[in-house]
C-alpha cells in the first residue's frame, strides 16, 4: 500500500475520534491515527493503552504499547488488572481502536490463526486485549487494509466478537476504515460501505470484499487529507515502518 | 530469603517440568533469568506469560518449553514471534490461550487463593473451544463467565531495587507483575541494585513485594535488556527490530543463542558483547527521555 493511501486511512480514522473521548489504542495503524487526532482536532483525547497507560502524549509515535516514552508522558499507569476490570469492563472506555488480520461482515475480527486452530497454517499473535475491548468499549473502530484475504466470507477464527447474527448489539463495531474507504454497520449489524477515497469505485470495493457487500444509498467521496493532516502524518510516520493491523 | 547469583537461584529453585511465569509487561522483563534457564538446560517447562515477548521466543527456540500459556504472542509494534510461530505450526509446543483480561483474572484468582474469578467478557472462539463455564450470581439473575486460577510454581521478575531484607521496589509500568508474583509458590527476583536493610522505607509507595514473600534476590544490573527499566535504561528498540530479522531464520536464531546465551557464563559476559556506546545511549535516553 502506498503512503498516500496510508495517510488517507490515518486521517479518516482520526476524524472518527472526538475530543475528550477515552480511546483504547492498539498497535500499528490505530496508534498512528489516534496520535494524529490528538495533535489536530482532539487535543484532549485521552489515549489509553492496554499496558495500563492512561492519557499519554508521546513526543514520537511509540513502537510498542509499553514504551518508556508513553509512561513518561502519562497521567498514570494502572496495573493491567485494574484497567481491564475497573475501567474497561465498567464502560469507561468510549472507543476501542483496533487492527486485526481479518474482519467479516458482522465485524468479527480474527487475530489468532489462519487455517485450523489445532494445526494452523499461520499462527498469529492472538487476542491480547482485543477480545476484551470488543466486548466492553462503547464502540469499536477497526483499521484494516482492504483485500479478499482480509475480508473473507468466513473467518477461520473469531477472536474479537462483532455483531451477533441478524442483530446489532449495543456497543460493538461502529466503523471499519480501510485503504479503499469507510464502512459502518446498519441496523441489522451488517457491514455497509458509506464512503470511498477519491478515485476509488464502489465496484472496486466489492471486488476486494469476500461477500456481497451492502452499499449505502449514497456513498460519499471522502475528503482528502488536509495539509495539516498530511504534515502531522508525515512527522509521525517518519522513519517508522508502522505495520497496519 | 537468600541473596544468590542468578545461576544459583535457578539451580536451586527451577526444576524440569515446572510452570514458570517470567513476569513484566514490556517493562522489566527478566531476560537474565530466562537466559540462565536456557544455559542450565531445563526441559519440559510450561511457560506462562500474558505477552511471551522476545524472551519466550528465545526460550522456545532453545527447546526448554513443552507448553505456553499466554494471551498475546507478538513482537509488540513489529509483528509476530517467529520461533513461537514455527514451533506452534510444527506442533512442537502446546498452547493454552486467553485474552489479556482472562489471563490476568486467572492470576488474580491464584493470588487471592480463590477457585475461580468472574468476568463479563463476551464469548469468542477461544472461550467456545475451552467451553468457558458460567456461574449464576447468588444475589440476582445475572450469570457471569469464570476462569480458573493460575498458580505458577515459580514466578521470576526483575525490579529496580531491593533492600537486604528482600523487600522489592519498582515503578513505572507494572502490568501483571504483582498478581503473577502473589499467585506463585516461589518468587525469584533480580534487581539493578541492593540497598541496606530498612533504607528504602521512605519508598513504600513503590513496594512491589515484601521480603517475606520472596525466595531469593539476585543483583544483576541490565538483567532486563533488551526490555527496559524505567528511569534507568530505555527499551532497546533496535534489538526488537533486529530479532524480527534474526528469528525468521532458524540457523541465525541458533547462532544468536550460541553467542549470547550458551557461549557465555553470566550477564557480565553478555554485556561485554554489546558496544558500550549502545548501552550508554540507552542509559542516557532513560534519563532525558529521547533515544
């Protein structure tokens, strides 16, 4: 994926975060997009990392969620047990900002295995806190590149639960940001295309999705990154090979 | 409580077949203990840890483990743990897998001496594979999921300092260190430095464990490298990137283990293999906050 598409993805992801919200930030692209929001329209966004770090404002993009720079700039660092049981489980996290290897039409995420669990073709890192964040955050936003492998008709494994069959649950996936556009979930909890970047067509998105994708009656063309968004993105991404997802 | 070298602590207290928890979430990872366990040739271990990190990748590559209990087996911010991934794909190690919340809840049950710990998390394929039970609240209609206790035979950890009575002090990101220690039968601790008995009483807010809960203290500066000790030395990010490259190649992984683990006698010898400028840069970064 080119750096322009990465920048568009980060900008669209960042715009979904509102000032003063508490966002639990995953590694990779979510980390980049949340730090972008914090530096632009959401200066009082509270960045929370599953390592227990509350309200970090790192001078540079942290490599891991447990970096010394995150700790140095934080309001506090909680024991992980406290963060998960007393803050996340009780609904104090507004947004879970997640990556993943695969997402399906219900917003279920797989970050565990490709192939059978007992003898995987590719063994991935596993849940970490993602299954818990998907359970408890008031909404989740997923940032993931858009291709047939990552948008399959059937997931090999459900690591982080999305919307149950046929219904939309309270909380759960609200948006999916990809390198083609922006998707949300309709009242039945089914993923739906609502926006594309300039130059991307709806049929291209459909071709790169592993099921017959629902499309909103009006698909907006997403506003390209502003000069401020581009400048901050470049400063953050400089020298980093931030993996996506 | 004894003051022992890392070698002696492992020789006396770590046995084949045990369930070990080498604690520390990104921060304070006890690499010196892990390398010593490899050198002493322990086998058939169950390695428990929320985030296996590079340390368990190295221990798995060295063949010490039969089983890994974990919740996130990645190289944080970089990618996957390649030796772990190869071993799992080849069926060489068994995995027992949780979400972070579930794994930490297991430690809380262990630390509190309770038969289970409740949590509200939704089901996923992991909980379905494991048939995670639920219990009904005796105080209402709710039912909640439960997980069983995790009680390591030995928890090993690294901390900033201890006093001569074995009281252990650390600060910064503590992750699940306290729960992992209190759930264990024995706790072995390495520290950057040791101070006279009673001299750290004014640091009580940083106390991690009282000495009566500790089996041994080992004074081992840099024991957490390439992870970090807040305010003492920063995380060696370059090595986390280098390991991604090394660990993709089984031969390069073995060569690294020969040079940095098997061929040396102790941590001082390990440190002599790194350019002094690199280590002083990590120390400086911890002091002023850039790297």
